[in-house]
DNA sequence: AAAATGTTTGCAATCGATTGCAGACCGGTG
DNA sequence: CACCGGTCTGCAATCGATTGCAAACATTTT
């Protein structure tokens, strides 16, 4: 590329215009509305554009257009492979639409409210995908200058914001129904944080499907450590009181639960059946392979991106986009021994 | 907050200035260089600032200052929990310095060169952290208007760019030395893609430490599927030809390898010892818990962020920042049976 | 040939914050 | 009282692309 840059060392739109012998307006139009420009002019400009190696200055365009070209995803825990997978689908979809994906972890950097304030700003991002249900509806008040917010995975009961979610009740029902069909009558549940909507929805689904079955709740928070703790609790029960099947609200908890039971000599599924939730990639590569409820992670990300893009474009968007869970039957469930 | 917004509905610096009875210059200085402003003025402005609920327009500031406030991380596979964890450390460090973290997956969205071109643009990001070693030095030519690039985890041999990397050779040596100490004389290696620098460095470290030991290389690519394939290969060998210990260049391969051997009736570590690489969070919660080489993931992310921030600030930065691996002794290794 | 219609282009204002420069103001000194 | 040095503030230009408006030109109609 030639050096047609100005003194600042960078090629500007006006440099290209000078090269092509037209005004900056025309060059801008060639870039954004090619069909308003006459064939011959367009070609001349196109040539100048690539001879000069012109790269647009995004700050300038964004200032003028009042947009940012970014969508931010606020994730409760980036380290969780489940969320990471969702981001993949999201990133693709956004990139295809010309948007960049900004990522912020709401767990560690400051508090969630602080992070929210930081990004609920039309000059920071054109749209927000919130994967953390701990925000309050008030914090998300739809001011006139607030970029559109879409809730994904988790949601907030009283917030009038579009959601892209799994049918968690149904997912739980799938798990419980499966265990009942195997003959289990006493089911342990390793839950999430009591205030968490996913916990609540899954628990509701579990209770509905359980009907006459006995349930024992082990507290949890979706983490590996919670799985360990549940294993301790289970082992501490008198053998007759131990549920013969356990439904964990995350694969990670299921995983840690199984491993720690194993260390205590209890085998899965011989002594306990286990069902997880999420279907993280590793689930099918464990021994025994984890029976679990699959969330279509990539799709969740893709759909969330589509909804936020539609909202940005000012289109009407569905209040709720619900995805279907699926029972992945593998090796950790069996009839009670 | 009062509504002091202009007709566009948004409070601008000039609105605040009018409220405080000063010029925009002064308001700007209160925000960016408070010590140039007299006490009394500063207070008046500060009051106007929060009474109006002013939020700065980033596009405008960025245009004027010639920066973006973003750093982009180019990740080969976001779905990999290893990379996800690195991003956590990175995100924190950047947020603390007032930078946003942009994430792009180089695996799926278009080709790596396309993604590179997209982000090697001073108006898109102020700095780049490249975690994908498949770029060529030529693509990263240090033009005058190219934001600083830092290589992390992976690197590119002939590129004169700062790196933040693990001492991979030493990591491999730790693994092999451990296996030798247990009495193993024939070690299988499940590698990465042959062209991958991590593969090469770890293989070199393995060879150095192996000396007189026998090595058998199973091809791989760090994925779960590669671990499965390696299991098939291992099982296909005549029993006398099977290495009694296997060193996998990623935890995911180790994991899948162990699971599939288990399905074929081979137990770890009774029949084979296995060492992984990375120490993903799940590694210690498997059964048996995976012995592995730990990479300080969060630190890697933090350090990479620090280096790129220093480069952005125009400071001299170390050509290489090397982090130390650590052998995590767990349950998958034992003396040969 | 004049008028009407449609297409293409350029002028110049605009988005909102930052900053070099110079003027205003202060108290203190000769 | 004039002058000096220092501190604080405002003016106005600037970053670079976009776009409403109107001028210039081409084409068709009457």
C-alpha cells in the first residue's frame, strides 16, 4: 500500500477522497450506501480505497451514528465451561452482524450493581445480554437512554425484559421421570442457591414430577465444591435414609458428587443413580458417562444474540424464547440395587 | 436525577457546564485532571455532575483521544475451560485499569487471518492479546498504526512480540521425571497438532527428560475426541507394546483416554498411569483424580493483561514472561503393575 | 425548446469531549 | 502604583466520518 497518510500517519477518509478526486461525502457513501453512487465514481473510489489501505476510524463513525458496534455479555462466572460455550454461539452470531462481543464477569470485578452501572450506558454498548439473574428489576429500569437488555439462561421474575431461557421445569421433570421409571422412590436433589431462579424452576419441575416420591434436598450452588459437600451429606445419612438416586442441578456438582462417593467406596450407578444438568462437553467423556439434561448452549447464545440484535434494530421481540431440554441417557443411572 | 438533558434526551458535558455556570473545558478538567481546578469550582461542578446524572460519551472521548478503551483477546477455542479461566484473570486486570475486554473466537468465525485483519486496527482496540499460535509473523507486521500485540500461552517462533508463556518444556519434564521415578520405562505421549508450538515444546521437554526411556507418540489435538482416539490406539497395541504410562498434553485428552480405557476394562492407575496437562478445575474432582501439570491460568491472564497495558502505555516490556508449571500429584499415577 | 423528473455529487453542519493557548485574576514586591 | 509570577478559566480548534440539503447534471415529457 502506498503511503497516502496525512501527517498523523494514518489514512483518513479525506485522504482517500483527495486521491479519488471526490468529496469525503462520496467516499463515505461508497462505503455505506454504494447504490447511491454512480458506477464510474464508485469504481474510482473503490480503487483509491484499496490502494491507500484505508481503515475506518470506528470512534468517529460511532460518535456520529450514536452507536458503539458492541454488545456486552455479563456472565456470572466466565470460568464455567457452560457459560463459555454459550459465548461461542453468541460471538458467532454477533460477528456475522458486524458487532463485537464485550465480555465482563459479574462475579469478581466489583459488585454486580457496579458492573451494571458501567455497562448500562448507551455509549459503551448497543445492547446487553445479562446471564446473571441476581440483578433487581429496579437496577434495569428502562430509561430512555438505556441500551436494550436481554436476559439469557437466568432471568428476573418481575423485570419486563425479553428472555431466552431453557424450559427448566421440563428439564427437571425429564430427569425425575426417568428416575421414577427406573424404579426409584427416593430422590436426592443437589440444588443451587435458594434465591436463584434456575434453582426455583428446577425444583418446581422436580416437585411436580415427583408427586408421591420422597425428596431429600441437599443445598448447593452449582459448583464442584457443592458436589463434594453433598457427597459428605449423603454419606453422613443412615444407609436406609440415603436416596438411591440423586439429581444434581449442574454437571459439575454431579461430577464431584460421584467422585467423592467413589472415594468412599460407593459406586455409581450400582449404589446411587445420578443425573446432572447442562451436559457440559466433558459429561460424555467421564467414567461412568454422566446421564444429564442437555441445554442447547450454542443455540442459547445464538438466540440471545438474535434477540438483542432485533431489539437494537428496533424490532418487536418475543418476550420469552424458550428452548427445549433433552435427556441424555448415559451410564450413571440404573434401577435401584 | 433531574432532567437537564438536551433535546436528544441525553445529558452532555455542555449541559453540566451550563448547570454549574462554567465552560465545558472546566467540566472536562474536573473529570480528567481535577487538580488543575480550584477547590470551589470543582465542588460546584461535582455537584452538577451528579445532580444531572451525567454519563460520558465514550465514542466522543475515544475519537478525541485516539484510543478505544478496549483490549481484545483472540482465543482459539472459547469453549475450552482452560481458555475461559485465563480470560477471568485477564478481565479483572483490564477492568481495574479501566479497559474493556473484547473477545473473539478465532476457531469458528471466519478464518484467523480475517479475524486478525479485523482487530489489527487501532480504532478497534488499543491492544491485542493473541492466544492462537497459528498466525504467521508476517500477518503481525508491526506497522506504525498497529496496536501492540502480546502473545499468550501459545506463541510464534519468528515473531518479535512479547510473550507470556508457561515453561512448557519444564512442565513436560516434570511429568516425565515423575513417571520415571515411579519406575516406568515406556511412556506414551498423546500430543497436540504437530505444527503447534505447545506440542513442540512439550515434546522437546519430554524427550530431554526421557533420555533412555522408550516413547510412543499418539497423535492428538488437545480435544476430548483425540483422547478417545488415543485410547483406541493404545488398546489396539499388543499388550507387551502398550506403554505403562501415558502423558497427555491436555487434561481433556487425559480424561477421555481414561474413560475409554475404563470402558474396555483397563483401570487407571492399576493398568496404566496417566498424567495430564493444564490442571483444569475438574481434574481434581474426577475419579480417580487426575495427576497433572498445572498451568497458573489466572496468572497467565493477569500477566498478559499487565504486559499489554504496559505496551499501550508505551513502556518497555519484557520480551518473555515465563511462568512456572507445577506437578499436581493425585491419583492417576502409580508404579507399573 | 422549455419544463419536469430523476440521479449524482458536494457543502458544511454535526456528533461530544479534549486541550493548546491566551486572557483574567490573585496576592505580593519594588 | 506598576509589575511580576502563578493559578485558574474560557475560547475555539480538533478528532474523522456521516448526512440533510441543495446544486449540478442527465433524461424524459409536453
